[in-house]
C-alpha cells in the first residue's frame, strides 16, 4: 500500500538516471469505482510544474523514487482533462461527508493500491493516523506502538472512494465530496445533521442535489438559523416551490421568521391552495397550539361508511404522513368523534363510521400554550390531538412528532435559564449579587486566570517580577493543564466499584506517568526548537540574550511542574475514592485549586533552584 503523503516530494528520475524533478501531485479519472492514477505532476528545475501521462511514461515506482521509461528530452507533457482531478490540490485537507458515519470529516491522507504497474485510489484516511503520517512516518509508528502498549490499537479510519463523488466540478473552488445517491437513501434528519456541519457554500451545493420532496423533508429537520440561510441563497421562485412542498405547519414556521415583505412575496408565488393552507396557520400566536398544528388531517361526514372513508384515504396525497386518526364531523364541521386506522381496517365496508367513532376525546384550543399541548399528548399517549375553535369546529391537529420537538425546545430553554441563573446564584449567599457573585462565578469557571492573576500580583509586590517574568508567562499553560488533569482524574471515579483498589491505582499511576513523559518530551522539543531559533535569529542583541535566557530558565520548571501535576492527579482519584467510600462530599473546585497551587509552588520553586545552580 502507498499513501499520498509519502509519495509527495519523491524524486522523478528519467531512464538515464537523471533526477528531473520532485512529485508534486497525482491525477485520477473520477468516473471509476476505484480510479487509476492517470497523470504524474512534478516540479522540475526552478520549480517549473510539469505533468506527464502515468501509463505512457512511468516505468516503475515504489521505494524512494519514480522512474520513467525514457530520457527527459523525449517526454511530451500533458494537461489535466475535464474528468480528472488532482489528489493533493483537490482532495487532501478538504472536507468530505462520511455518509456512513453521518458526519463531516477532513481528508488527512489518501490511500493508494498498487497492481502491477498500475496505481489506484482506494479511499480517504480521515483519522489521526493520517495526520501523524503527514507530519512524519515516525510519529505514526510511535503512536501505534504506544496504542498497542495500552491495548487500544490505533485503527485506520478509511472512507472508500466509491462512497464519494465531487459535488462541484469547478476545481478553482473549495470542493466537497459526497455521494448523491447515498444522500437520497438517507433519512432527512440524517441529511439535516450533515448539512448543519457544513459552511453555507457547501450546504447550498449539497442541498441543490436533493430532489424537491427530499429537500422539503430535510428543510423541516434543519434548525431555524440554517433554514433562513438556505432560503436566502435561493431565488424567490425556488424558495416558494420548496415551501409549498413542505408540511404547512413547517412552512408557516419558516415564513413567520422572514421579513413581512419577503414572506408575502413567497406566498403570492405559490398556488392558491398551497397559499391558503399556509395562511391559515400564520395568524396564530407563536408557541401556541395553533402555531404548531397542521391542517393536513382527514375528516369525513358522520353518515359516511367505512368503504367511503377508505376511498377518501386513498385519494389523499402521500404527503399526508400525519394521518393517525380519521375524524368524523357534522354538517357544520363540528367534531363528533375519531376512529383509529386499526379500527377502520378491521371493520366491515358497509359499517357507518359513526358507529366506530370514539366520542370521548381529548382536544385543545388554538391559544393553548404549546408546552401544555405537548404534556397532554404525553400524558394520554396520543398520536395526535385535535385543535378546535370556540364552536367545536376542527382547525387542525397537533401530532406527536411536533410535541416531541416542543418538549426538546422547552428542555433546551430550561437548561439555558439554569445556566444563566448559575451566574447569579453561583456561590452567592442570600441575595448577594453584583461584583461578589461575578467573582465567585469567575473563580469557579476560570480558576486558572484568577490564580495566575493573584500569583502575578504577589510576585510583583514582592519585587520578583523581573526574575520570574518567564515563569509567569508560561504559568497559564501549567494552570490550564492542572484544571484539565483534575477533570480527567475525577472522571476515573465513574464506574469504580471499590474492588482491586491497589491494582487500579497502579494502572492509573502507570498511565499518568506515560502521559507525563509524553508531555515532558514534547516540552523539551519545543524548548530546544524555540531556544535554537532565538539563538540564531537574535544573536548579538542584548535583549536577545535576555530572551534566550528567560526561555531556557522558564521552560524547564514549567515542563517539570506539568509532569508533577499529571502524576500527582493520581492522588486526586485516590482521595476521591476514599471520600466516596465514606459517603463524604467531593469538591471539584477544592481539588482543582489544590492541584493548581501545587503546580504553582513546584514551578516557582524549581525556578529558584535552577537560578541558584546557574549562579
């Protein structure tokens, strides 16, 4: 197997053994299931770009170079064809839709397969291994070795090319790869989840490939902000046709959020019937039963038979997906009863519908709050609830799916209110608001900043600012690491059943030590890299020498303090287990503050130790 990241930059050698350039890109023909490499792009002398036919000129490849079958003066250069794309330019580091995982991912590498002298594209690598391989193959091998040691193999995350297809053929623009056929096979809610992960330009391109019915259903599943963006990107005629294809309640919700002038224009562009059924819903108060009801229901006269009712059901459009009951009404349109589809199917054709109807029904008015309607549907296990006017005439129905949407919306609002009230009540005593409450909230949410500010103030007042300048500059990194490390350690308490305590603690100690060593290694690499860069670029400057000295003297205490924090967080888990076993409270804030202060003490103490040793 070959990877694009490993092939880029390899030398291109002619038949005489002369290097004529370095691989810059590979081209494929997009029409095949697993497309073959059709052209080789490389940069020659003075970085001049060239492209040659793969089949015609490539003699062998593999190892560290590609060899051509002729000398450089015999080569005839080619051009990119309309059905060809370049892998590095057009796919690498671009976003694609994983239609199996229902998410947007980034192409980190491309996997190629060799068959004799032919090279074919297998798929896109979207996992961490592709990123590490792109940086350097040794990073990938190291990560795989560590993963095997921890018994969590680092698998390849590959999306096969046959699940992808280019949306936009304009290769000058950013592309999105997606399977059109697969999109049409997916549930509209899944398509909506994917669209919400894309930027507006990509979202519009994918939406254009949906047929009218699928587009209407997907539009209903999108969030309000995404719906308005898509409507804005459409022409008035396209937007009007889309809204007319939607359920009237969903279309009314979208139109209600649009400016009055635009909403009226879109309505007038619709057919008379579509316009009428949507306008019926626009006059109701927002967040009421009238605002969420649909007018798509089936009603029959009280003297209708089962056969006549079934025939009416057959004549209704397939878009009437909200039909759970058939309602019987009198000559004035007043609701008399309801019949379930099950009862209708089991009854004899000549039976009058009124004989099957349930007279005792739960109903609601159009002005009832939507949350109350949703609770009623949930309480009585209803699939739909009729909405009646003052005279008992049917206006529409609220279905169970609308009720679920309302409950989810109300739950989100409750969480937002709780989060907002947390600022006011977070730690404040009776009626205490204002600055004290804000400081308490800041201490709990951004503790690292408060600790760093207090330490910086104390160091300045003590007259040690100049000697600890580098340490103070790197201290936020240590404090944020302490915050995250404590949170991770507290998560270790979840699922702990109290057995094999010593063995569990030993495993935590080994794991944290390995993580700490990794942090130390990374910190040392960055320290030497930055120190070397400063030494080379700022040599001869007095301020430069000071900067280099600050860097070298400040980084080492920060690195060692970080290692100490990660290892010491094992104690956080152990203490947490002990307190839980004795049914005592566990303070996340207290533990975090303790670990942060430990890290600060370790960092400042090591700074003074190194300074004395240097003196």
